[in-house]
C-alpha cells in the first residue's frame, strides 16, 4: 500500500495529538512559543539511567515550579552544582539558604552605598555598608519588627561632618538600640557612650572623624551596636524620648 505525503502528515499529526494528550493526562505540560515551559517532571529513581539536559539559548531561559526545585547528584560528597557565567552574575531575588559551608574563590563583595542625604533604609538592604559624607541629614533604620535575625548594617564616616548626621530607629517608640562606642582618645576621664535602650545614634559635627564607624546586628528584636570614634564625643548613642 502506497501512502501519500498528505496521509503521512495526517498520521504524524494524529500521533502527536495522542502523545500530547497522554502527557496532559499525567500532568505534563509542553508549551512551544517564544519561551518554552516544561511542566512537572517525576522524581527519577536511583536506578534510572542518567541523561544530560542541556539548554542552549541566545536569550533568557526559565524553569518554573510550583514547589521546591531540587538538583541532585549521584554522590553528594563529591559532586558539585556549578553555575558559571562568562560576564554575568548569580542573582537571588529572595533569601538564599545554605546548609553547608560556602566558599568564595572569586572574592566576596559587600553591598555598599554612598550616603549624603536623608534616606529611609529598608529591610531588603540588610548587610549593606553606608559610606557617609555631607552634613545635617538623617538615615532612618527599618523597624526592627521588619528585619530577620542576622540583619546587619555598617555606617562609616567617609567625609567628616561639620554639622551632625543622625541614625534613627524606624519607630522612635521602639528603643531597640543597645551597645556602646569605643573612643580612641584616652586622655580624658570620660568613658565611651553606652545605652541599653536607645533610639538615636549621632555622628557629631566638628568632632566625628573620617574612619569613625558604627556596626549593628539584629537578633530580630533588638539592634546590638558597637563602633569606634577617634575623638571623645565623636559618636553618641541616646534615647530621644
């Protein structure tokens, strides 16, 4: 029996429709378009034959999943997950949790920002270092209720202020700053400032020096503060209430 070209097309089309129907019954979706989306994939048993999956695209590629996405290797002790980019970077738009040690072979760059005017810091900026210059402005911290345990900030004087700059808690009704400031000047009887329920840190104009700094780390309910000032009274920590 001779089968014409048109009949072959009809047969192939019918087979494809049947295959797609079976895949849909088992919860497998395949959409072909500008972006190809491959739906749920069943867990592969340890006895299954391993195959490689490769993506070769000239534009962005996506993996969508309604639950956790796992990447396993045969031997967890020796195999690694490699993410390589010739010129790009690895971006995580939410919290990245690592159960084991993390090694950076290319260096670890801290988030930084130059601060010279009033700004309200958000919880998304946890981990950032602010290099402060300029005069007479306020940096407002996020309310401690909005940050997670381990949130940290650093504030470094990059340009000595002639008038004071201030760091305030996000809610002045919350006296959640606790800690003290070391002072390098030891030729006076004054001790470095300390407060157990403060809401304000001030880099004092005309006294704070380049290199003075404040570091704070939150446990989710307080910001624990430490720092250093070159001169007596260069940094103060107080309760404004």
